[in-house]
C-alpha cells in the first residue's frame, strides 16, 4: 500500500510501511521505493556526512534547488518538515542507508591512507638502514692521517697513507645516528603513548592517569578496591601527567 501526497506539480507515492531491503548496497533504489523519493534521498540526503545530516537540512536544500520559498528560522533552517518527507525518511530507512554508505566511504579512505602510510614506512626503513650502514663506515674511518707499513706481493716494503675525510667528523656520525634512531622508532611505532604504557606495565608498574584512575591491562583492572586505593594513594599527581607506580609485594599482601 502507498500513501499519496499531491503537490503542486507532481504526485509522490510513499510506501505505507517500513521497507525491507531487496537490493544491495542498501543505498541503491529499493523495489518499493518510487523514483521521485529515491531521487530526493540520493541527491539531498545521502551526500550529507554524519554530524551535518538532518532531514531538515535535506528538505531545505531540495527547496532551494527547486526554487521554492521555504519559511526558515533565524538559523536558516526550514521551520517545519512536511509529513511526507518524514514518512519517506522513516519508511525508506534513509538514515540507516546513509550510515552504511558513509561507513564504506570511511573504510575506503582508511584503507587508502593505510596503504600510503605503509609505503612511506617501508621506504623510510629502507633509507634508514642504508644510512646506518653509512654511519658504520664513518665510525671505522680514521679521524687523523694514518700511515700503514706493509709489503707488496713480491715482498718489497711499501707505505700506505690514509687521509681522514675532511667533510665530516665523528660528532657528525653520532648526530646522524641519533636522528636515524628517532626516525626508526617513529616508523615502528615505538614512540607512541600506548607503547610506553605497555613497557611500563611489563615491568610490574601500574600507570595512573591525572584523575587517579588505573590505565590497565587485564591484571591491573582486576585488582580489588583496597589494592587500588594503595596504588592511587602512593602516586603523586601533576596536571596531565601519568605517574607509574610500582606494585610491591607488601602492597599485595595487604
């Protein structure tokens, strides 16, 4: 059964009950969805991202596109949304379909971002390892002129003089190594707060946030209230600083 709303120019039919999806992806036109209402959904509702997407906004955009004069509030929104729009929104499951559409868009964008980051990490690692080999060569090079006395294949004595590289010194090698180490840690994710917390907890420490709450792993989260109080009371808090506190054997016995 359909509900008919007669407008000034066209007749729009709306299915009376909430539809079941018959086509996938679900943001495509469904069997019981009329072309007019699908057009409204596809053009004026679906493209609006989450956080901005409202039926009021879609109705207002549709009115502006058709040149209709729609009474608006001081926030430039339509004062009322017609009943047929509300019924179409409900029975054609506009919001559910729009959420599915935008979830796929986000997943595709995330997949693309991950592929780019993976490529950057691989290239950065390759460059880092290559430069680490260069640093090793730099540190093995003499820092001053060196004379090496040797003999050739016929047994005659020869003298070889190795001149130091005048373009760099060992301090440059150390600075370069520090920079590459920082880059290496960033690429592998060793500089994240999650990694730091994990290292602290592996050494038997509880990490407490500024509100006195345990940032836990499974073992800490299961502590009883008494032990939790001991840990919290033993920590000194500073604004926005997480204080690691060791769980001692004496605390556990209490």
